[in-house]
């Protein structure tokens, strides 16, 4: 069964009081004095009480004024008020509080009370005490309408805020996915590029020495095998973390630079690692990013430089942490093609730590310099 729409419910709540007041008035319910008017007069007064309520939402003050006028008119035509008159005054008072600003609502309540006084003028001043009841009922129902109005606005505001939070949550989720994709692409690039570069260089060396120097060819072949094993181990580690985020994974840091230097030496480039100063409390994540940065820089030396050596300097002082990879050159006339993702990835790695990366020619060679401010080095 289809549920009624919001528009359907709004229509029902709009017309139900109108029909109810007209019906109760026509049935003369709650009439204290005998009806002295005609049936047509009763129908007219019922219409005068009920019809203004149809515009109570858009024109609450107009509805209140018309109801206030209808009350003494009813007394003039039929001789007294009835329960329908009471309901019309209540509905008009509620509409004032629910749909009108407070100055207009107060004015409308006063108008309705004036209409009640005008209708009961023949009973005043002897029955003046009974005016307390219309004041209480009409004022109270108007106050209830104002409270409902405020609660409705708060509910709408909460709904709007919830919708904004849902959109922000979705945006944050999409951003997290995009960030993770970039990180994975960066790590895959570094691992695969490093492994394949070392393997290609060693394979070329093996091909050159296979006839003239079998021992060197066998050593180069072993280096190719070792590079492949390291690459597979790195890939398995990444896949393991992707499958189970709770699985602890060892990420190489600055302490493994000497091991990296040994690997690069197998590709024909001797790497010297210098450490200046005592490193502060460096976060594990930052150490891993710096290690990958050095790995990418040294891989580029193997791919694009004719240098037989490279220098890696790790400097720590009050200005922060600095890692420099210096390639004395010269550059190869025609090196392997580059997608230029390496330098971009280096900058992306340190961006989250407030670090910067400078890369450019240095003499006949090339220099990559990474700096991390001291505030981010000591942060855990």
C-alpha cells in the first residue's frame, strides 16, 4: 500500500479544521442559549467561522480578523456562541503562533479577544471574570503554535545539517579512496621501477660478460634474481596490507639506507651514505617516505646518469631534517624513457608532513634535496 505523500498530509491538515468547525457549528453543538435565527442564518454563521480558516497558513492575521468579526455577527444573527465558535478561535490562535511573526501573532490574539468581548458584551460587566478563559485558551494555543513553529524550524535545520554531514562524509570517503589510490600508485611505481631498473642493468651486464667473463655474468645473473625476489617480497607485503589492514607490515626507514646502497651498488653505482647530526624522533611514516624518496632518486641515477657513484646525506639539526641525494653526473645522452612520475611522487610523499622537495641540475650531475621542518620531525 502506497504511503500518503507530504502534500496529501498537508492538504488533509489544512481542510480538516475547516470542515470540523463548519460541521460542529451546523450541528449547534455546545450552544448555551436557544438558537433564535433561521437555518439559513446558521449556515451563514457556520461559513463565516469556517471559511477564514482556509487561508490561516498564508494569511494568519487575516483569518484571525475574520473569525473575530464572525463571533459578534453570530450573536447578532442567532443569539449566542457555540462550540464551533470556540474551535474557530482556537484554530485561528494556533495559526497565529504557528505561521506569523511574534508581533503579528500578539496583535492577532488581541483582535480575537476583542471579537470575543464584542460577542459577549451583553453579559458584561457581570460576567467579566469569564473573559479570563478566552484569554487563557487563545493565548495558550497561540503559544503552542509558536513552540511548534520553532521546533519545526529546528527540525528542518537539523535535517539540513544532517544532509550536509552526509555529503561531507561521502566527500571525505571519496577523498580517502583517491588519496589511497595515489599512495598505492606511488609505492607501486617506486617498487617496480627500482626492481626493474636494477634487473635491466644487471641483465645488460650479464649479456656483455657472458662470453668474456663468465664469473661476472653469473654474478650479474644472481643480482637479477635477487632484485626479482626483493621486488616480489615488496609486492607481497603491499598485497598483504591491502587484504588485511590489521596485519603489521615492516616499512623500511632511514636505518635501511645502507642496505639500499648495497643493492644499488649491484647495479654499478657505488653509494655513500653520510649522517650528520643525531636524528630527532622521526615518525615511522615519515622515515618510510624518505626511504622511498631516496630509493627513487638512486633509481633515477642508475637509469639516467653515467655516474659510477652517488652521495646520500642525512642531516638533522635545529632547522629540521634534510635528505640530499647527489649524482655527480654526467647524464646519459639517451637514457631510458621516463614518465616523470618520480619527482611528482617525491613531492607528494612529503606534502603531508609539511616537507618540500627540490630537484635540479648540480654541476654536471643532478641533486634531489628534501627538507622537513623540525615541528613535523618530532611529531608522532
